[in-house]
C-alpha cells in the first residue's frame, strides 16, 4: 500500500482487524476475500507503551508520533515513558522528529503531531 492513512469502508460486510506485534505484515491492498465476502483490513494504531513504541520508532516502522500533553502533573517516580529502550530487544539511538502540527484542545491540553525523520547524526568528540 502507498504511504498515508487509509480508511476501511464503514459499510463493508466484514472488517479484518490485525495487530502486528512483530511488524511483519505488509498489505498490498486494503481488503481481501474471505470465502464469498470482501473483508476490509484494519491494522490497529501503535499504543503499547514505551517498550513497544521505541523499537517501532527506532527501526523506522512508525511514520508519525501523536502526543496529547495535558495540563497536570502527578509527581510519580514510576511513571512509564513514551519511548523506552530495552537492552534485550532494542538499544538507545537518537531519532529525530519534525513538528507537523500543534492543536490546542478545549480542556487546555495540546495535541502535538510529529513526523518521524529518522536517526540523528551524533557528533564525535
């Protein structure tokens, strides 16, 4: 499929939902035949926490980061991070983002959207 957002037909007889935990699914179309029914493919948004988000961003499998920043703080010390490298599955690497949009929301929150631009060159010292 070409890059970009694709919406399944809301009036389709059947929708096929896929969660791709290994980032190995590659659809060449937005639907497939399931017996005699045209099933529209819906692949769910990535929102699995820092240890799932990080390898997807690090390995170039995520093209946009969407963050809603709320006007509150809790002071907790064990709050999960948005991106977290795991020595077992992925290592740290600077990845750049480019601001795509900022939208103030009614409750005072900000919706930040970024394109993922990829690895950032590190200066040698």
